[in-house]
């Protein structure tokens, strides 16, 4: 595959499935690689996303078939899935489409969080399990799993402070919406938890430093945290850092 550049050389094309800080850093570093065309794709679920450097497309592909056709039509040579650790559908579609076309796929995933002394973590395998666990742990909840998961936590006996980048379409009277975007600080999270008398925190195991401050704050206050485990990854080559992903792309694209 590949495109012909203005100097007659072949430009290799890499598609970065993005939406994360790692995806933006990857796009910025790959933009400096000669002979490489980088296209970042965002799902479009956030109204005002932070855009990466370079070419960007926004919106879904239309499932495996749509992604397969887009990859073929745009003569993509390599794909890096740097989506959110809980974007299981997109990751599965990427694995299926690249397998059908015989394209190399790398899944870039930052490591999950590691429990530390003093943490009171309660691991669950789904949003539904997280909702079921809450009544035994607390009554005032900081909910940070995203606006799309809010309906699963409907419980008139609890009070929720739901933090997200965009507002939900609907919410119950016992839910207060806080619109905010990381990175967060430990001092800021401590103030938030104390001011709202939070006694339990709910989070997905997203990993990374952008939103880890809430876990430190909960530890200092002795609060329980309900953590949703990540969905399993499909069979694919994986990397845990942007540097490793850059090296993989360089090798696969033939760049020096």
C-alpha cells in the first residue's frame, strides 16, 4: 500500500485510533517521522475533543465492514489502537478488520492502576456489579465512569456527584452533574470529596496520571473505591508506552 510523495518516494500510512492522551502524544511524535502519513481517528463522543497534531477524522466507521473499507480505500499500512482501555467495541473491530486485510495492528494501552497500602479497593467486573456494590459501602458517591453509564446507577437511596466532560441527556433528582476534564490534583480532589461529604468513589481502571489523584485522595481519607476491571484484549501485539509504539511503527513502516 502507501501513497506516492511529492519527491516520488512512497509514504506509508498509519491510522491511530485515538481519543486518549497517549494517542495525541503518539500522533505528535509520528508526525516528525519522514515518509509517514499519520491519520488520527476520534469517535466523536466528546463535543469538544482535544485534537491531536496532523490529519484528523471524527466519527464512527460503521462496524468491522466500514472500518475494513476505510482502511482499504485510504491505503493504510499500519494501525495503532490507542483508544480508551474500555473502548472494547472499537478494539474488537480493529482486530477483526486488520486481520481480514492482513494489516499489522498494535494495541497501545497504558498500564492499569496498582493498589497501594491503605487503599480500600473493591474490584468488580462490570458497571452493573459496581452499582450493586454501592449500598453496602456508602451513601454519597463520586461517580467517574462516564455519562453513558449513569442510568445503571439509578438508586433513590443514594446521592451521586457524577463527573464527566459532557452532560448526560437525562439524570435523576438525586444526581448532581459536575462538568470537568482532567488532569486533576490531589489537593483539588481532597477538597471535592470533603465539600460533598463523599463516602465512596466509583471508577473504571483507566490507568494513567490524568485522573489518578482521586485514588490518592480516597486513600488519604480512608474511603472505599469501587474499581471496574478492564475488558479483555483481543489477540494482538501490545505496547504499554508511547515510546514502544513509536518504535513499532518505525519498524513496520521502514522508517529509520
